[in-house]
C-alpha cells in the first residue's frame, strides 16, 4: 500500500490541536543570548574614549577581553541544551 502525496497547491495536513511542537531554543537560550549581546555592547563602550588616552589599559586590554567573553557566552547560548525532564519550557 502506498501513501498518496499531497496534491500541488494543497497544504499538507496540520498537526492536531493536542500536538506540542518542540522549539530548538528554550527560554534559557534566549536569556543567555541577550546577556551575551549586553556584554559585547559593554565591551565596545569600554573601547570608546577620548583621543588623549588611546593606549590605556581599559581600551587595549580590558575591552577586548570583555568583548571576547561576550562572544563566548553567545556560543554557549547557542550550544546550550537543557537536560530532559527538568521542567524547562
């Protein structure tokens, strides 16, 4: 017995009302992504400054460390997968 393919122009069958669709990212992923974005923005603000103090510790050392930390948090936010059965939404 073969299954019939949906005809052209007609949408495929939709899941019933009781079916839950699992999302790729959870609420925790989005929160970590927002935190990562905020850390990167703070790092760029630390780089900003006047012309007299171009080679200060804040602009040459601290700001790049903060920006790279923000990018690393972003990678963790994308890769983070909560454990099954912990009640996460």
